[in-house]
C-alpha cells in the first residue's frame, strides 16, 4: 500500500426499512395510473367507457398516463434509499443512481428520532418506528430508517467518536 493512501473500510451496512403502509402508499399511485391508462386505452380501441370522450383523446390520455407511470417509477428509483453504510470516515446513503457521502467532520450528532421531520431537513423516512437523525453542522439534518436502528446507532456513534478522537475535533456531540 502506498504511503498517504487511506482505505475507508465499511464498519456496518444496513438496508433501509420500509413499513408495509409506506410500501402501500408507494404502490398506490402506480396502480391508479396503470388502471386509468388501461381504461383509456380500452375506451379508445374497443368500448365507449367514457361516452363523451373522442377516441383520439382517450389514446392520448392513455399514453400520458403510461408515461407518468414511468416517470413516477424513475423518481422512486432515484430518491428512495436502498442501504446505509458506516465507514471509518463517513456515513453513506446508497440510492440506486448515486451515493450521498456525509463526512464525520460535518456531523454534529447521530441519534434516534421520532415523529415527522420539521423544517430544515431531508427526510428519507420509510419507517416511523426506525428513524435516525443525522444532525449536521451548519446544514440541513437528515432522517433515515435503517432496518437495525440500534446497531446502526451504536456503530455510527462509535465510528464518529473514533474519527473525532483521531482528528482532535472538540465540537462534535455524541448522543
């Protein structure tokens, strides 16, 4: 290993927890868009389900709703986190299209949270009972829902304390 190169080893990794009601809320718009798109397609080609609607307008509506379904799925794919990693230098939120690195130097505290997030924060809450709040210095806080919250908190706070000790930082609060 070359001198000066530091390997950022993963200490703990956990998938994001999705409560059943969250999954239902995520599926509902997809189902509604697809059902209405199919109804409009059937109206345009076979039956007059919507009597005052011209076939051309029904066909156009069907295409728009199918495209909207693809758009909603793409948004889900981009903004719903898949897993969380605690490393020696940072916490990583893994999304399907990218990663969000949160270095320990920018973290004030990591603690269990309850309720809905207030102002000045990013919420990726997918489980009401498994929330963790990452309070960052001079930035918006972040809330996530690890599957094993207590283990995540233990490992994240231990890694933060170790990083703080190694770098001699004084203003980090560990909860």
